[in-house]
C-alpha cells in the first residue's frame, strides 16, 4: 500500500498526489505537484523580497521571527495533531519537533547578532592594513527536506537561513507535505512577508527544479542517493550546498559501562521515531565480558515497548512503505545468514498500517546488510567483540560517518574512543542528541554528508564571509607595487630569510 499515490491531474493540469495515514492507511488529503515554472516563479518572488529583509538589523530580524513563539506555544496541540496525522509518531515525539522550533527561534534570535557581527582582525604581516570580515546573506536559499521529522527539519534550517538575511523556498517531502505547510502557517503568524518564505509542494521533480531555479544555496536533508544527485546538480550550477545525509551510527559498550543506562540508551537510540532518525543507533558493539547481561537487559526493555496508533505508546508505524521493505529485507537477509532474532523480527499483525515490531538481533557479522547499509527502522543488531579496539575497528568499517555513541565510566577513555570514531559527531554515555543540541555544529563525514548546519558554524554557512581589507595610513604607493628593480628583489630576499628563517621573525609573524 502506497502512502503517496497518483491522483490524476487537477484543473490546472498539474499532477496530483494523494496521501494515506501510515498508521491506519486511511486516506488523507491530496495536493498538486508544483512544476518547474511554479518553482522558478517562487524563487523570483523570493529574490525580490530578500533585499528589504537583508537591510534590517540582525537583531530586528530575530525579533520579528520570535513573534512566532506564542503561536507555537498556544497552537501546540493542533501542530502536534497535524504532524501525527502524517507520520503516526507518538505525541511526545511530535511535540519535541514543535519544542525544537521554539528553541531554534529563540537561540538564533538571541545569538545571531554576535555570531554574524563583523569581525575585525589585525593582519600578522601587513600591519598597515586592517581586515574586516562581514557575514553577508547569500540571497535565496532552497531547502529540501525528508519525512522523518517533517516539521523540525524544515523549520530549523529555515530559521537559520532567514535570521542570516536570506529568503527561503522550502520543498518538503512529498510523504509529509502538510507538516511543511505548518512552517508557513507558523511564520505567517510572525508576519514574515509571504514572498520571503515560500513552500513549494511536490516530489523529486519539484526538488530537482528548485536546485536548478537560480538559488544561491541548497540545504538538503535526505538520503545519500538523492544527496549525490543534488550535489551533482549544484556542482554543475556552481551553487553552494550542504548535504545532511544518512547514517549507520555505531554504539560502543565498554566493559566498565553502566549497563542499565547503556541498555536504556540503546533501546531509546534504536527505536525512537521507530528507528527513523538519521542519528538512530543502528549497530551495537559490546565487549564480550558484559555482552550477555547487556543483551538480556536490552531484550527485556525492547519487549516492554508498546506499539500503537492512538493513546499511550512508544513506537509508531514506519512512515514510508519503501523503508519498511528495506527493514524487512535487512532482517530476512540477516536471518538467512545465521542471525538470531531475540525479539520482534516481523510486521506487527495487530495493525493494518506500516508497523514493524522493535527487533533485536544477535549473531550478526559485517557481511550482512543490516550491519553495513542504513536500515532506518526499528532494528537493533548487537555484535559481541573481544575488546574496545575491535569495537572501534568495526565501528569505522563503514561508508557512513554521521554520529556515534560510546558508553564507559572512564571519561578519558570515552573521549579517546569518541575522537577515534570516524563520524561527524559523537556522544559519550548518551545517544543521538547532537542535532537537538542547538549550539553543536551538525553534519556527517564520509558518505553521510558535506557541510554542517546548526550552532555558530551552521549559521555562518548561510552567509558568505566577505573579507574587506582597509589601508590604514594612505601612503602614496606600496613597496610591492611598481616599479620593480634589482634592489627591491634583493630586499625581498633578505626579508624572506629574516621573517621565516629567524627566531625573531617567526615570533613576530
Ligand atoms: P530522499 O532522499 O528520498 O528525499 C529527500 C527529499 O529530496 C524529498 O523532499 C524528496 O522529494 C527530494 N528529492 C527527491 N529526488 C530529488 C532530486 N532529484 N532533486 C532534489 N530533491 C529531490 O530521503 P527521504 O527518504 O525523504 O529521507 C530519509 C533519508 O534522510 C534517510 O537516509 C535519513 O538518514 C536521511 N536524513 C538525514 C538527516 C541528517 O540530518 N543527516 C536527517 C533526517 C533524515
């Protein structure tokens, strides 16, 4: 059963898509797929609206954006219900998306004036000059987002791009378009001009059109496969881009870990949002001496999780049928190669929707897809290892590098292991967390992405750092300018020897 299915074409001639609720499979709304011309027109309108916004002081932009916070607080129930309708996720997880939006607004509004204010630097050699760095907005930013946190992953980069002085055109996932429209509703409550922030609805064709529509940056969140295409198109058009892509995050459990906390963390890290988090814990390496106890605890806690489509529950459905098929393929292939299912391991027959039981696997190895490819579902494979060094070697035996978590009572060792994991970020004695820690730069290495969002680094990535060098004394000419002469050449040779070849020169430069 498709969650997004064709629904003919409307009076305008545009294709229409129909959505179903992933938990109940009941039909939801229909929407039109916006065309290349629609997207170009949206970018053009945004381009016209941007200069006036960019001319405001940074603090004023932040103040205007923060007018949306009361709306988020007062309308939280409606926002949560709208997110749950499209995703089936438990209400606390939908509310976390709305809380994340409040935090993004407040955090960047408060700190952007400092993060983006001009910096003046003394020049280390050219003492008669002054360097100023000005963080200039880029223009129109295209933001393309996935379905797993459909509100937060659209709202957060939008706030960063806007506070930095850009206009934004957002293309949310076709699986969760109405959560994308919520971003517009919330920003309208702040009286952000309609043309400054626009949403274009549609599938991959609309996303591809946005990349080609003459924007000054693409901020893409999604799969490695699509990210590669977006990167290629941006390269062709010389458009800067960030790619926030998939992961296969490892968890390393040392012999001295607090096993109760580690087991709770493993279950939460693997199964929250039904495992559909880019920084989900996707594989565990536990040291042999504590493997039995750790695994027993994890299985007990996993078996106690409740699946549901209403009321109180921890685990909702998968959101996208194609992802459910990947989950089934990974588990079946692992079983065929000798893995053992300790709990779960099948679709939940009590529901008509896309529910897969939270699953714990053991006796897994690195030949299995479940240890090598992103599963993005409620599956936790546990592998026992001889020691921490073997855990580290296996953790790094992957083409991904988004996030990682390490569990030990020895903080020094924890840091050593965290630094040695090849990942964009790492967490010690906790899991996921990094994206929600607003001050932390977030982005992957290897095939998990290019560039970063969030924090000071992420905010600055929505600007161009323009260097402005000012001559301080106004001399009529400079030593390096014309005319050249043998005397000038000899002087330069002496200077070279002195500046980089003597202790005093090195100290002064
Ligand atoms: P996806 O790549 O299929 O789609 C993402 C978005 O790209 C959608 O809006 C889609 O319509 C659009 N798109 C599709 N083809 C396009 C094209 N040719 N040009 C431009 N846009 C196009 O990803 P998904 O299935 O929606 O999301 C799941 C993936 O997202 C997982 O791999 C997950 O790990 C990743 N993800 C990463 C992060 C992160 O921050 N690193 C966060 C959440 C999800």
